[in-house]
């Protein structure tokens, strides 16, 4: 990150004087911002800047100025809510007054077809002007500084920084969070990101001591590879949550993003993914409030069977274990619980469960081999839920254990006061036990992930010694030279060459038609298998020559026939956003039927390649299945690494498909190659 | 349904006089029930029955009696909240007083180890006693009769009947529903179901005019086949929603259900499934409020991009289409919307969208080929959401169109009043657009399902002409006689018989070792393929005889070799709850790797068998894939029907596996059979 943007963001989040540009008449946006700032108790100074130096209606204490340049001492932050045509001039004033950063609320730029106006803002930010958040955004909050420069609901204080491309999603999240008492350290709606965007914000917030968790709502990705790098680096320091919107065709059309087609962008991202607003909020609350979940074993303590069962079902469906207590713990529980309680897991205290029951049961379970616990209470109009909340809070207040405890207290007004008790005790409460179980599964995913070592690769770019269209024999000999294992093969351009080859090679053989016009050779009958004699060869050649005479037939490729491997596909694609991406998938028609594919930004190291293999549904087959032997995963991983290195090394490779690759008990062979060479698209 | 239970349920839901048994001191359960009934405005008469004829504290108007037998005119309904040991005597009194139905709130029966006490209640219900709901339940509500005989939050009036095995889940659902203004026609917590349970309730409610939708929370299943029949019949009349809890090992352990292992029970159920309480509530609201969704095309109209995109993503992920409007509709929209609006789909009216914009846009989209619409509003503190709600309501109030319109207005206090406006207009409002999209996907699933014709099968039971262990040659000849297609085959018990067969049969052949001890022949090398000559046969026989000499070798089965079909598996299992179940799945190792299997209660008709095939991931392969030919699905469907008929016909068949079955371009062959015969388990 450039020094410049870190300094600008420092000022953005901790300004002493804020200049608000725009009409401060009631109902106007600048007036709304001033009133939110005042209501939030901003301790610094607010200055309303507008041509007639009008004071904000209803705020006689707030100073006004006609021109930022005339303001002695300038300002740390400008918030601009002017009509689009006046924004540039305001920024020019800010530049002259030395204002380091501006939030441009105003719309009417790229999103409205005014790309030129937005380019001019960006140019100013790159030049002498202030750094810019926006335009077309909903503003900024920094609860530690009591700064609420936004038209949205004011955030409660908290430890999660929420940055969002969509102002409306920001507003919805803040409103829902407020209802549930969930707070934020920072809120940034960055809109069109003419200058500062998620990259700079993530990098800043990764080091921000007020921020324990970062949450991002993202629609379109521009600098994909950088983004993933920043997210990976950030994830090693603190949990990083993301909603990626525009995952489907209509969604991505509406998001105006061109990454919808890149299924890979989902898989390659190390962030903890939420599907929507409610999941994101649940995760914000869980990650910001809870200590790490060190293993996958959880206890569910409840006063009612059904909701406990639903939570257990969800937990196990998401890979957690809801195992019964061992004999020692069970004896301990029997010591103080009535015989009516179910001592499995979920542990059902029944409707007679008291606060003390919750406390002692949770303590006993957490002291055993459970890694965390969920406490469920279903209230009736005649039950004292506050006492139960106090019991849960007492059990969770055990710094020695440092295991996460969450609650699901249902529902409505009956539990409103008990939810406040839980909140004050730092215990996140979810609307249902199922949602608590979801959060625990993500805690597990994050804390269970081994810290990946970031290895930096150095790959030198080379010119590709091939030109389009690349025939298969050329691709094969090029790839062999790059270390990709193929069976012995020979390119024969005529019957005479086939005859000659027939004398030297060992059977059985495969013969493939060579032609720049045939893409899917096997579908069109261009591959003949099981050739066992010289006669077979000659007959086969005649057949292919006849069949493809109309398709620029250029001879055949003779290859040794590999028997009995497990088919996979390995490939390389060049993505306009993420650059070279390597993939491995289940082979044959299953690739398309199942979309059983794992992707990574290229290049990858062997450990990552092994991870990719492990992600496949087909992984079980490679491990040996129902008596069939285990296959050489390591050799496959090495092949994936080799293919991945070709991406950065040869920018002219547009696409490479090794389909199939046969994975044997020892070793691996690519038996078919398709390489598309061409200019790199921009 | 027996007449008796229908009459009892009539009285249960529409009683004129209710006798409440138990202590009516403040804090006691009978007192809570009396106060809920009073607060709910029960128009009939309440009588408190307890030994000293004490009046309920705080309710001087309520009559009391010492003995139900002494009460002239008896009662239509008894609600019993006595300690368990006194329940039987109370029921005896009810029997003598002619009370037709009793709700036993009391716990302390089977759930507490007192199975004997519960059996006695059941025996009374079967004899002269009243029919029983419970014991160990949370009571009954019937909003049309203003009957609230329960300790839970009182339900609002509505059109959904909610029946639940868990009282606590019932309480949580009622509390959450109350918060959202979602109502119910009936509520029944039926607890231990000593007598009346979900079967009788569903059958009654299917015909109940006050009930448009039925929702069930179910933990354990006892009479599985009957339940599915009742659900299927009900689903043809009205939407049937279900949460099946206890899906995982810990969940089913806690549910005390022995159906957890029955993965099939999930697939064979025609109900609309909800994973948890919130999904169930969303579905209740949607199905009870909305007209049918006739196709899968929906419009999303929003005033903010991000939340619209999230809803579109979810909708498309769930199989709906969020397609752009055609040119005519687009021109119409351009006529009244500002140039800033995005006219794709989602249609973004921007933050400036008015109530009139919502109304006209929704009308235009619904008048086009859209089948339904979701209206999203993300409020800010400075936006008039009530006006937007009125616009949505105006558009939805178009009886001519009868297309479903739902809303997602966010969030919290800012939209409280607008949610009331929507509710009054009969428009269901969901917490997020994603959740509205989920509901629309389920509307589509329900209304898109073609009305299935209920064909009743008449299958006569027969004795199985085989005894355990069944060798493959015996299984094959039995199955051939039952019309299952196998390739020509011959059982040879000696080398001499093989020699003889070799003179008559046509090659190529497959030879399989026959032995009662070999289960997975191919895994253990017991199948030899590609035998093309007599010499091959003799060599092969020697090899198998040698290999399996230690495994009760009983000769070989010689079969014609079928080439080039798509492998599937067809089978029959006998489930302890559901009885015979037929299955079809992707073949080979993929069956286990993918669990790509469809199941149905046997027998099935051809239409159902085609449906099963359509559910497979492998269905695409059967339809012809990347140039490979389409396979004979009809022949496969006929085979499934034939296999399914064997279930009811031969109760002694425990299990049958045809693995693989080869599906050819014309016809289908089973090439391997494993049949397990034995006594039917109970």
C-alpha cells in the first residue's frame, strides 16, 4: 500500500475537523449527514461549506463557510454531497486547502453513464487532490472516533469493520445489526471506487487495532489477483468475511460485473463466505465476540428437545460433531441434574432447567473434550429467561477455558431482556440454534485452517515456441520438453511414415487424427484404440484419412496406449481478472456432468495442488475405492504444479487442456493435449 | 380415517364447553391455560375441575367442579394438566361423562420411562375413553373458535394449521410468527401421540375449510408408509410443509427416532421441506398468502442495487429465472421511469423510487410474461417506506392477474409501519430478498408439480420359490421368469458342462464364479470378461476354480457379454418403517461416491419411474451427452416398475441388487443380480 493512502485513511477514520459540502436545508443530504454527525456526538468540529455560508437548519452551533480555502487550518476530511457537476470544483478547493481525503456521496458519475466525470475525479486523486472514497456512496463511520458521516442508521460500537460496494446493503446490514445489538468499528460505503477501494481499505484495516474482524460486500472485481493476495494476507491476521454478489447470470448482469462467468473466483478466495445479509451478520457477531473454536466437537444445552435436535442436525450437516459426553462427564451431570434430563448431546434440561443447571452443565461440558457450546432456550410466557441468560453468562465467563459459548434464545418480546443480558456479557445470541451451528461451522473452518505458508514464486516470462493453430503433435512435444509426462508418441504425416513407425514402436497403440479443424477428436471418431498389429495401423490410417479428408487432415499421432488409470482432467485458463488459473477435475464426461473441478490462481506449489485434489468428489476414487488400488496423488500434484507454471512463463498460452490425464498406481500420463495460443486479451 | 377420530377432532377444534383439570393456583399449568383461554376471548364455557372445586385465582367468573361426572351436560373437551399418576382417573371420569376428546398436557409418561402408564392411556382411548392428544404436549389452539388451550403464546388468526411433535418448537414458531404477524388456523402440539397423532390430524386438516396450508414438525416416524400416503393425498389438495428433525446421527439420537438411518425417508416424501424454523415460517407465510406461481420467471423490483442482486443470485441458484424484460415492456417502463433506473431484472428504481414507480413497474412486469414478483425496499432514516408499501399493495391488488407478489422491506424500526401496511394488504413480507426468493422457489416446486394420478396397485403376495442363500444362477432364472431382461446365460457346475456350453453359445462371453461366500465378485476377481473362444472358456474355468477353491466354489455362470451400455444400478430394499423401497442410481463406483440415487416406496408406476430417472445427476448421460446417443429411458423405467412390483409380491425378498444394469440405445439388460431372501424383519 502506498504511504499516501494509509495516511489518508488515518485521517478519514480519525478526523478532527470535517467539512460538509452541500445544501444544509432540512431534507437535503448534507443536512442529513450533519444531523447524523451531531446525533452521534462527534467530538471534533463540523463546518458546513456552501456558497452562501448558510448554517445547517436546526444546528446553530455549527460553523459555516463559503469556501474551504478561506477556512483557516483547513479540514482533515471533506464530505461532499453536491450535485455531480460541482464536485470537481469542490475537490479543487480541498486540494488547495490541503484536505487529505474526501468522501464523495454524490451520484451522477459512472453509474449514470458519466464515466468521464469519474475519470476526472480519479485523475485529481492521483494528482494533487485529496484521496477519494466514492463517488455514489453512503458515507463513512468510525465508532471509536464517534464519526457518523453517513445517511445510514448509526452503527453501534463494535470490533468488526464493514466495507461495502453497495450503500443499500450497508444500510440494511446496519439496520439489522442495530436491532440485534451488533456493533462495528468502522463502516465504509465506497461506491464507485474511483480512487480508494476495497484493496486499500482491507490492507489498512488488517493492521487496525480497533478492528478484529473484516466484512466485505463485493459486487464486481477489477484487480482480482491483487484482491486475493490482500485477502489471503489479511486472513492470516484476522477473520475476513465476504458476500460476493452477482454469482449468477442475472445477478452479475445487475452487478455490471464481468466476473460472473468466472466460477473460479468463488473457489480461489480464502475468505469466509456468507450467502446473504443475515449470514454475514451472524458471522460478524460470532467472529467478533467469540474465542477460537479449536476443534469440531460442540455441546448443545437446551431446555427443549426439538430446537436442540434442529441445531444438532444443522451442526452435523455442516461437519461438526455433537458427540455424547463420556462416562466421567455423564456422572458429573447426573450429580446435579434431575433424572428427566436427557444426558446425550443435545443435553435437554427440560422446561424445568434453571440458570444454575445451564451454568453447571455448560461448565462440565466445556471442561470435558468439547471445544465449544451452544445454549438454547425456548421461552414460554411463564418462564424467567433472564435467569437462564445469567446462568449461560456465568458459564461463559471462564477465561481459563477460552472456549466459545453462543446462545439461541427464542423468541420475540419474551426474551428481549435476556438478550440484553447476554449481549452485555459478550455472548452472541442467534435467532435460532441452527444459525448458531452455522457460525460454529465457520469458526471451525477458519481456526482449523492450518496457517498456509506464503511461498513466492519467481517465474520468468518466455516466448512461446509455437504459433496458432497448434496441432496436437506440436503441443505434445512442447509439453514433453516442459516436463509433462506423455506416453511415447510419433507424428506420422503419411501412410509410409506409419509403416515405418509400425516397425519400431511397441503395441498396443492409439492413433489420433491430426487436424486444426477437429476440436473433440473422440466425439467425432478421430481416435482409434487398441491397435495391436501393423495391419491394424495401416487399416486405421486409411480409415482416419478417409473420415477427415474434408477437414484439413494432416496425418496422425501414434501413441502408446496406457491401460487402467483413473481419468482426470488438468488444465490452464487465462482469466481476464485473475490471470492464469490452473484446474483439476474428475475426468471424462463427469467433468461436465458434475462440475467436479478445483481451481487456483497459477502458479501453485505441491501442497496447494494436493489440496486441490482433496477438494474433488473424485478424490475418494484416487485414494483407492472398494478394493481398487490407491493412485499416485503426488505424481498428479507434481503435474498440476508443472502445468500451473506454464501460465506465468508463457503469457501466449491462452488455454491448455490435458484431457484425460491417467493417474496410475505409480506415476501419471497425459494422453491428450489441446493448446490454444494467441495474444493475451486485455 | 375412522369416523371416531374425525368426530373427536371436530369437538377438539370447536368445543362449546372445556373442562380444565389441574391446580388453578397462580403459576400452575392449569391456571396458565385458563388465563390464556380467557385472554384469548374463548366464547364458550370453561370449567375448572379439581378435587376441592377451587376457582381459578383471578378469574371469579369461571365455574369450578370437583368431578366431571357431576357436571350436567358434560364437556366437549377436557384439558388435563394433572400430575401423571392422576391422569388415568381423570380420563375415566371423562369417559363416564361422555367427553369425546382430551388433551393431556401432563408429562411423566413414555418420555420419562413410564411406557406402561402411556400404554394404559392408549388402551382407554381405544376402549370407552375419550380420544387423546398427548400426553406430554403443549396444547391446542383453534383461532376460528378463539380456543387457546395451551401455555404457549397465542396464535394470530390465519390459514395455516401447524402440528408439532415438539411443544417447544411449537412455542418458538408461535413466538416468531407473532412477531412477524403470521397467523394460524389451528395449532396442535401432540407430544407422545399415545392415541391421535399426525396421521389423523393431517387427514382431518386436509379437508378443513379453515386451513389452506398444513405445516408439520416431525421428529420420529412410526407408521412410515401410511404417513407418506396421507401426505401424498393431502399434497394434492393443499400445500404440505414439513420439518423433519433428527436427520443426522446426533439429531436422531436425541429425537429417539430409529429412522435416522433411513436416508430414503427424505427423498420419498412429497412434502415441501424446510430445514428449520425460520424457513418453515417463511413458507407458511408465502403459501398461505400467495396465489399459485405458474412458471419460474420472476421480476425483482428494488430501490437499491445490492439487495436486488443478492435476491437474484439466490433465485437463480434455486432454479428460478430472473430474465430481462422484453422490448415492449422495456419501452413501457422507459415511459415513466427516470433514465437512472436500471431496466434489466432486477429493476433498480434507485433511492428515488416512489410508491407510484413501484406500482407501475410491478404492474408492467406482471402483465408481461413474469409469473410473480418480489419488491425490495431498503429504507434509510430519511425515506418514506409506507408510501412504497402502498405502491406495492396497489400493484398486487389485481385479481385479474392473480400472480404472487411478495415484499422484502428492510430493516427494523424504519420499516415497522410499512410492514403493517403490507400485512393488511395480504402481502407476505420477508426479512430479506433472499428469503423471498427461497419461498418463490418452493412455490414453483409445489405448483409446478404435475398433479400426479394416484394409481392404486393390486399386488398379490406370493411365496418366494428360493431359499437362502440364493446363488446368482438361481436369482437370474427367477428374475427372468418375472420379466427382468438378462442376457442369455447358462449355469455350469463342472468343466464338462462348460465344454458342452462352449459348443452351443455365441461369443464373446462373461464367466462368473458361483459361490454363496463371494459378495463382490468383481472386486475379488470372480468375473472374467471378453472370453472369445472355447479355449478361453476352459482356461477361465480352471482359473476361477483354482482361485475360489477355498470359498465353496459351485461352478460358474456363463453369460452373453453386453457391450457399450450406460451403467446404472436398480435395487429393492425393505425398510422397517416404509416397507419395500425401489431405487435407481448412477452405476459403478459412482453410486457410492456420489450417492446419485433416487428412491420411492414400492411399487411405482412408469411415470414415477421416469421421475426417478430424471432426478439422477446421471440423467444427462442417459439423454445423450456430447454426441453420445440417447439411451432407452423408457425401457429402464419399465425395469424399475418390474423390480418395484417384486417388493410387495414376494415379502421374503429382503434385498435385490441389479448392479450393473446396462442401458442401451434400445432396451436394457441386467447383467448381475444379488438377491437376499429371508424372514421379514419386524
